[in-house]
C-alpha cells in the first residue's frame, strides 16, 4: 500500500469515526433517567435464595458454552487469517475472482460452524434441561443451517463489495466500499422484518380484546403510528418471554412473543409493550441503523489500514481473493472489540424505553413483577460478572431495571 492509498483509508477511518461520535452524542440518550439512576436493590429482595442459586447455576454453564464457542471461533478465524493456512486454501480454489471469494467465505464459514457446533449443541441441551427450549435437536439444527446460509450470503456480498471495489478503484476503494456497505446496513435493517424474520417465525395480528385496545390507546396517546401489533409463534422454539420492534418506515412492526400474551397477566404484558412502543416513538431502530452505518464506514477504513499494513509484508492486497481469510479474521476481532461500545449504547436506549414505559403505564408494581417474571423465565443471573455485563450486556440487569421505579 503506497502512502497515497494509506491516506484514503485513513481519511475514511477518520470520517466514519467522527460521524459515528457526532451521531452517538446527538442520538443516544446519555442521561435517560430524570433525577439519576438509583442503586439496584439486593437480589434477595426480589428472588428467593433457591431462585438465585438456580439462575446462577444455569448462567454459569450458559456462559461457559457461549464463551467457549466465541474463543474457538476467534482462534480458528485468526489461525486461517494470520497464518498462511487460509491463503493456501484459497489459492487452490478454481474460477474467476468472484467465485473464489464466495467459495472462500462459504468454506471458512462452514469450518467455523463445524468447530463451534459442539458448543451450540451443549447450550441447546442445557436449555432443554432447564425447560427453556421447546425444540427437538433436529429442528434446532435446521435453524442453525438456515442462520448459517443467511450468514454466508450476507458475508459473501460484503466481501464481493470489498474485493470488487478494490479491483476497480485501486486507491479510492475504502471510500466507495465504505459507502456501499453503509447503505447495505440501512437497507438490511429496513428489509429484515419482511425478508428474514418470516424464515423463522409465523406472525399473526394480536386478536381484538382489551390488551390490544389498551396498546393502541397508549400508541395513540404517545403519538406512535402503530395500527397492528404482531404475535410471533415463539413457543415453537422457547418458553422465554420477549417482545421487540424491528424495521422502520413501511416495515416497522411491534412484535410480542405468544408466550408473553398467553402467560403474563395483562398489566405486565402492557408494561412490556409500552417499552416497545417507546422504542418505536424514539425511532431507536433508525438510531441503531445509522450508528451501524457510520460504524461500518469506520470499520472499512480500519480494514484498509490493517490489510495495507499486513498485506505489504505478505504481498497480498484487497483486490486478491486470497485476502478473504485475513478480512474475516480482522472482522471477527473487530466485532469483539466493538461489542462494549455497541452494548453501552444499547443499555442507554433500553433504559430510556423503561423510563418511558413506567411513565406511560404509571404502574411500577406491574413493571417490577414483569421484570421478575422475565428473569425467572430465562434463568437470568440477577448479578452477572461486571465485565461480562459491560462487554456483552445489551440491556441493564433486572436489578438495575427495577431500580428505575425509585426514580419515577
Ligand atoms: Zn428494548
């Protein structure tokens, strides 16, 4: 990589980084709790000693299998990416450059999937043991295969853009590829609810009844344009309780798990949906998507710098399909390093949605009992290790969420 080439990658990194920081400062609720966040109550004020012990036991093994899987997949990605092994594999692949890119992505993804499959099966067995999963091993493996196929398609597209742009624009590729991939992030987030979600679940409108009319009344009072709440057939997979908002504009939808509608008393279900309506009202999916797009530009710039630096020693450039294992290794490491940033932002946004839900429903008792039920139904550890919560926790802990009722 010549100094001129390095300048483009550096400029893309700086622009992506600055835009990300500016958007994060403007869009993320850094101070979501009026009067400040209170201290979380002790775990034994909400749960019995037996419940805490069971949740801790479940979480200990769930964490072991998840982190084991992460460690093995990172080690394998780095082995292929930073040694000559990956390159030797891709050099032997036949066909034009684009076919070799797709073949390389598919081969490495399948190897990564196979070496982490034991962990996925152990985790699924663990969830079966605790009654969290309602899926047979066969159905579970079918889900794994579907997820893997989607991952290969998406990763191949991204790598085709990177290598294709580098072949076409030797110097300007980080800028062009950064722009194209950022656009992909926005389009992906828009089409996800209509393209990907139906591959895993069926959705039915929430039937007429008092829950539906209360939800629509809240949406109306809060000025959220929602004319339908969808119920997902999550019970075919899990016994846990959940709800979410996805998409934006014409694809935006508020989805609740059927378990939640069937098993929670109405005031608690309403508390969950009020939280989701707050996400819709604040357009949190759009916030996440534009931050993701800016982060992608930043990442492509860094990728240009790293591939430039490592490639000069090893005589590879982004224009050559043999770069694929190196890019996948750098993306795997980068993803892990970006997780705390992503999750810190997510926890702020989740806290604001909780604060809103409490204000809108005016029912802290239902909120607390709902948080208790969500935690009990997923055996979630009320006091996870601090660094694990910081690095991987997308939501505040149950105790932190319950503490919000003091501030309101
Ligand atoms: Zn949320």
